[in-house]
């Protein structure tokens, strides 16, 4: 697992491409769920299942530090050639994921009751969403532990394995969706069961591929796992990432809530379009994760030149990818919407907002790449502050544009958030080079 110090486009893509394909499969669970329900032809079912999936995924996403944090700490350990710490980071992450997932399962009823309380959606929509969550949440410990496994595998540059695991989970989900919903006609509960079983299946695969972390030395000499100073450092960085993600999830929830105030039809439309935005962010995050891993290794090796190379590569290829996805959505967007639902009113409404959804890969990708750079450097406090500034900007833009332009204003606010995140991180970039030069 000792890293090669050579930074090249080939190595960058060797990490990024499998991650891109793997990440594409992550939102596919929500996308497939929405598509299967969408073919039942009811806007209420689309809105309810979509809201349930979005809320639960949003809560899970709060703990994405299990991926990014494990990846960053493991990458820097690789840069220092500390093999024991590389393994220990994987085991710590898995244990943290299982515990946090169990906590979500225990408190999910009051947690989601509160979320539904502040959501002004119709009662029937809320009821459908609640049924979806109450089933899928059984797999929460497996889903979160798998986040940590994915981070560890990415850090040791086993991105093809990540792609294999995520693709298997998605295939399982599609098969079970079709079986439970189309064959057994279980509706929304069937969709939720399919997702939960698929997430548990993914955890079992990850256990097999990450079996190296269960080495005797880590268990016999417990100082490697239960080292207090290591845990405090991990908790500090993870808290910053958690708060960054919490702010981002507040934006995502506001997107759902504001959309629901504009009517059930608009809410259902936004659930469809949100799947494409989610797809784009996960796909382009492959470049961000590649940047994060190589930045972490560069920091571990104290190499400023390698760090700069990774930074330039990440932005260059990320912008190219964002431009490509924007072009695809502009050309084929209506066809994608038609695949997602047979409800004509939802289709027609979605066509009006396709342009504003289509530009989000291009407006968002720079902020996603820069997030990866800052996490890889473990400069998480700066990233958190940039996010706070960006959310304030988003709130101001939404307050001005939504009352006047409705859903158009909401989508303009989303792109405004992305652009502000990129700018606020770029102005802090020089401090990363300064701190690295002092190591």
C-alpha cells in the first residue's frame, strides 16, 4: 500500500474513473426507486417516495465524513508510509459507522417526525414518505459502515473494487425493485425493502474486500484502535466535515420545503430533476475523490509540487466533466424526464426547468473539487467557514428570487450556492500551500 510519489494524469484517472462509475450507482438507488414509482402514474406517490428517499439520504449524507475523513487520514498515513495506521483508520471508520447507524435507527421516529412537522407537504405525501423511511432505516448501520469502507478503499487506490461493490448494490436494487413493486405489487414499501436489502448486501461485500483491516495486531495492541489522541484528531476533523454537510443538507431540505410550498406538481417535478443533480454531483465527485486522495498523499510526503499538480488536474478535468454533463442534459434532458415518469403533467412541468437543472454540473463542479482538496489537506475548518458564507448567500438569493420567480428562483439560488462555494474556497487556497510549506 506504499504510494507512488509520481503524480500524473494517468494515475489521476486510474483513481477517478472507477470512482465516477461507482458514484454514479449511488444515486441510482434513489433514481431507480423514483422511476419505478413514477411508472405507477401518480404524482402523490412520486412526491412521497421521492421525499422519503431524499430525507433519509440527506440524514445519511450528514455522515459522509465516514468516507471523506477515513479517506483523508488513510491517504496521509500512506504518504508517511505508516502501514499500521492505514489499517487502523479503516477499522476505526467501520466501528464508528456501525455505532452511528444504530443511533439513527434508534432515534429515527422522533427525528423524522420533526422533519415532517416542519415540511408543509400534503398529509398523504408525508404518510407515504414516512412508510418508506420506517422500512429502509433498518439498514442504517450497514449503510454508514459501508461509507467508511468506501473511504478506506479509495485511499488505498482500490477504486475498481469500490466500483464493483457499488455496481453490485445497484444491480441488486434494480432486481428487487422490479420483483417487489412490479411482480408482488408492494408499492412504496416494496421500493424501501429493495433499498434496505441492497445496502445490507453492499456491507457484506465490503467486509470481504476490506478483510485486511482485521489484523491481529490491531486487536491485541488496542492502543492502535483506541488511541485517544488519534480519536480526538479524527473527531475534530469529522466535526468540521459534519457541520459543513449539515449546512449543505439544510439547503437540500429547504429545496424540498420551498418546492412543496409551490404545489404538489412542482414538488414532484423537483424530485425528478433533483435525481439528475444528484447523479451529476456523485459522478463528478470522482474527480474530487481522486484529488482528495492524491492531496492527502502529497501532504503526507510534504511535497508542495505534487500538491500543486493535483490541484490543477482536479480543476481541469472537473470542469471538462461538468461541461460534458451540462451538454448531455441540454440535448437529451426531455428524453431522460420521459424515462422517469409517465405522468404527463409532471413531464410538462419538468421541461420548463431543464435548462436551470442542466447548468448545475458546470456551476457546481469547481466547489466539489475544492472540497476534495481541502479535505485531503485536512484543512476542514476553512472548508466549514466557506460553506457557512455560501449558505448565507444562498438564503439571501432565495429570499429575493423565489417570491418573484417561483421555482425558477429556487434553481437560480442552487447555482448561486455552488458558485459562492467555489469562490470562498479559492480565496483560501493560498493558505493550503503556506501550511504545507511549513511542514
